[in-house]
């Protein structure tokens, strides 16, 4: 099909309907012919023959012939001949050969009709025959629902109906109903489109009456179609038809050949596709804990859903009236009731000189004032207007709650509906149109989550982590948490998924993040050794070669802005992880309460493209998080805006209670192996200590000491004290990250002494194995060469002692 064809273009659909109508009338005529000659006229001929045989009819004819004889010589034939001739004609006409041309016509029509059905399938339309039959049933039901059926043609008070009323009802009875199911390119599931067309009368009186009758058509159509939401009345471009449209997601139907091909591919006896299956096979995930540990909220959801849908319908009328009163030509397209908000979609054509975003902001402000509701977000798209309205206004804790129609979210139900494709897959919540938001953290590769106090930031992080733990194991995913609040993640102590218990001492946060950087560098060398480029390829290589998989690391840093403000050195390892840790499978979730532009800048913000904004204190903070406003109008407790790949959508996070978390974590601790935590403090200290040793033994100072200090540093001599006393300039102090406490310095000295002693032992061994009987000159040369390493070692010791302040 051509790319410039509209989405509602359905080739050969009209041809199918025309051929169906022609075939229907031919079949009806054929049935009428058969019934007439095989039953009606046949019994009439049999009755006539019986009457003739009784001589009664012939007597009557003789009487008439006697009377006619006075006027003319012509006579009425005998009854016996008349009856026999009529019977022979009926018998001849009822023979099937007389209508063979009609049967040929039916066959031709049937072949053409089947051909159009095949061609409609070829143009991606699904189940066209069933849709055509459904449309005919819906048309019949709509005619009766609108009071246009022939059985209600007459009113109780007035037995006769005016011509205007008859004409209006005739228009409704002759309405056209079309149903098409089509899967457009790029869509995951097909869309079932409903269309109702009513011819606009040329007479104004009839037109006014028709408009009154179809005023509530969307409501009646929704009832008769089984819940399909229809938009407001439209008019076709040629002005000849009133138009009503509705749609829903349809079940994907596949041809028998496609199903057969899939069955053959899944046949275990078919060995020819083993290689292909293994290369294309996605991992199958099994639950780590029973889904029944989540609280069942089915009953509460059903009760609140009915109330929310009633509220959504009332607000839809108010919104439509407001938009119409402001002289905006809008057409309602759909209403979707979510868990915390309702999404309305309107068709609105902006003028060429109007910016859709600016117009959306104006509509948003006027709509919030008219409805007296906070938290309304309006988004303008080309040709469409999307309005999300919260289901809750006010707060019970503040004593200003006006209404609350929010619907609880069942986490277990969400998990059942999704199919995880990666070990780091996690759930974020549900959108107003009831779509479940999920993504694999490894594909992002990092996530920024910000929100004011009470917005539900920590609760949402826990939802993401727990839904991820449901389908993976500690062998594939490990979690590290920096928790400045000290209480939000206390349940995670001793959890098998943890790298270490949550870090609550902020002085250790930098050490832990440095440990993550060390792990990143370690993984780089492992990947190079395996000849792969990322962790996914390495795990495939490990599976083939019998190696343990490399687990993904999910590092959660809560209150990151406050942490950087108190400990600025934390920003350096976070920056390195944001830039380079993706391929090594280390991914971060940075949470913050008060986003600051001087913290979220440069490489950190550039490498964290996936962002979640919860309730923000101001539009300025919303702009820092999302680069656009909107988060300041969100509601507390899980209401969020998700920005991914340049697209933003509103969603509501689920709430997992402490009792649910306790039950889940208790099950994991009882059924999974107890974790063995690495001593990350010692690993970081060892790595930093080795760097200091290497620099000290090479006669250089640490990199953190300034160059001016190195240039002005002098060797100790006799005039050093005098120089120190005479100079009036303050000393230049260098900053070093190396610990200078007594214990740490003693360890460094001992380590340097061991290395020096090891070198001296090697020199002594080389001297002791020299052959005896050598000339005196050789002995002198050997003794001189053996003294040189000792002198170098002594010199290094003097340099090290001076650096450490010993001399």
C-alpha cells in the first residue's frame, strides 16, 4: 500500500460490501422463486385439479358458456384442460434448470467476494468477514436503540407520525456501520476501528431532528458495542455525512500458515534449526519468590474503578463544554481511566501560526481555573490534545481533601501481564491509559530520579528493585545502596542480592563508590581477556566455556545532591561510572530531593538520559530534571513524569507495604544462599596504598601534591634550619588523599622495608654463587657491582624517610 494513504484506508472493503449486497438479493430472489413454484403455485394447481375433478367447476363453466353463446361464438375452455395446462406449467417452471443462470450468477458473486476478502487480508486487514457481520448486527441494534426501528414507528399519544419524523427515522435506519481491524507497521497489537456514518438531510427541519436524536449516540453506541468508547460527532470533509468513531486494541490473529511455521520451529525433533534457535532464544526467567506474597487488591480495585469511571465521565462533559465555550473546535476521541489520573484525548487542529506547546499551556491554565483542580497537565501534539486530570484533589492529612477516586495498583497483576526480557528489567508503574511502564536498566544505562519530600521517591525505587528481584537471581544481579536517611532501606541488610549492607555512613560512601570503580576496571581486563566488548557477550562466552556469569551491578545512591554537597569527592567516581561503566554491567540509580544545576551538569547529566521526575517544588527544579516544566503540577505519593528517548509520559508508581517487603525478603533469606560480602574498605585501601608505594619508591610524591610544592622541596642540609627561620613566606601545603594517621604510615613503612629487604636478598644470593679462584681484578669488580644496589636502596630509604617525615 502506498505510504501516503491514510490510516483509515481499507482497500476492497467497499467492493466486498457491494458484492455481498448483490449476492444477498440474488439469493433472496432465488429463494422466492423456489418457494413460489414449489409450494404456493404447486398447491394452487393441485387444488384447481381437485376442483375440476369434482365436476362442480365444469358445471359453472357450462352455465357461463350458455349465457355467452347468445352474444358470441367463443366459449370458455373446459376446466379439465385449464387445470392440466396450469399444472404442467408449474411443474416445468419449478425445475431447477430454469434458474441455472441464477445459480451461475451466485457462484460468480461468491468467487468475487472471497477474492475481495483475500485481498483485504493481503492489505493487513484482519478478520474482515467477521467484522462485516458484526457491523450489520451493530447497525440493527443501533437503529432500535435510537428509536428508528419499524416496531416503534408510532408513538403512544399520536398514532400517526409526521413526515419530518419519518424522514429522520429513515436516515437513522439507513446509517452505515463499518468495523475494521488492522495492524499498522510499528504497532505491537492491531487496532479495531468502529465507524458510524449518518447521511445529513438536506431539509433543515429533518436535520435538526436527526441531530437531537444522535446527541447521545456515543453513549448508546458504547452500550450496544460492549464498551467501545466513541468520540464526539464529526463531519466528513465533503459535508455529506455525520461521523462517529471508536476504537480498541484487538487480539492478534495469525494465518494458519504462520502458526504452522512457528509450531515447526518449536518442534524439538527438528534439528535443522537448533543453531538458529539458540542464537535467537531469549532468556526464560523464573520467579525467585511466590507472587502470592503480594497483597491481593482485586476487590478494592473493582470497587474504586466503578467510582473513578463515573467521575471521569462527569469531568469529560465539563472539559468538553469548557473547550467549546472558548471557541475551540475540538472532537473528543477517547477517555482512559488510570490508577491515579484520567487521560482525555481530543482532536484539535492548531492554526499554522500557533505553537502547540504554548497553546497547551494556555488551555492548561484556563482549564485548571475553570474546574478548580490542581495537577492538570495538557500536552499539545500535531492535531491532538492530551489532557491528564488527577483522580484526587486535596490531602486528608492537610484536611483539604475534596475527593479521592484513585484506584490501587496490584503489583502481582502487573507482573503477570508483562514479559521480562533482561535480568535488569523492572517495573515503574502504570500510565493513565493503563499501560504498564517497564524497562531494562542496562539499556538506559543509568537513571535519575528526583522529587520533593513525600513524592514517593524511595517507595518507587523499592518497587523497581523488588520487581527486578522477582525474576532474576543473585547470580545475575547484585545491588548496592547508599542510604543517607539510614531507615528507608534497612530491610536490605543481609539480603542475598546485596553487594554489601546498605551504606549509612556517608564517610564510607566515597570508599564504596571507589570500590565500584575498581570493580569496573577489573571487569575491563576480564572482558579483554575473553575477547568480548560488553557484559552480555561475556556471559554468553562464559556459558559456552563453563565459566560463572558476571552479575550486573545496580548501584542506588539516594539523596545524591546532599551527599555531593557534604562530600564533593563523591562526584569523581560517580562521573567515571556514568561515563564508562555501561559495558561492564554497572548501572546507577541516582535519587535526589533537591536537584541542583551545579551538581547535575557535564558528563553526569549527559550520560543519564532516562529521568523520572516526581512532585517538584518549583518549575525551576522540573526544568533541571526534565529540561521542561510539568513536574511541579504532579501529585504526591507516586505521581511521576518519565522521560525516555525524548518522549515523556505520566505514570503512577505502585505502593509495596512494609509487611509485603518483610515477607518477600524473609523468603529470599531463607531460600537463597547467605551472601558473602567483600571487604571493600580493605580493597580500596590496598589499591590506594600500592599507588603510594610505587610513587614513593620511584622518588616522586603523590599526584595530589601541587607542582609548586615539588619544585620548592629541598634536600635536608646544614643550612635548612637557617633557611626556614629566615624565610617569611608561608609554606605551600599540598592536599593528598592518602591517610596520614600513625597506623597507616606504619603499614606503608613496613611494606617498603619488605620490598627493600627482598631486593637486598636477591643481591646477596647473586654474590654468594660466584665461582672461586677468580682473579683479584674480577673480585674487585664483583665487589663494586654488589655495592651499587645497596647504595641505591639506601638512597631510596632516605628519600622515603624524608617524605614520610621521619628525618
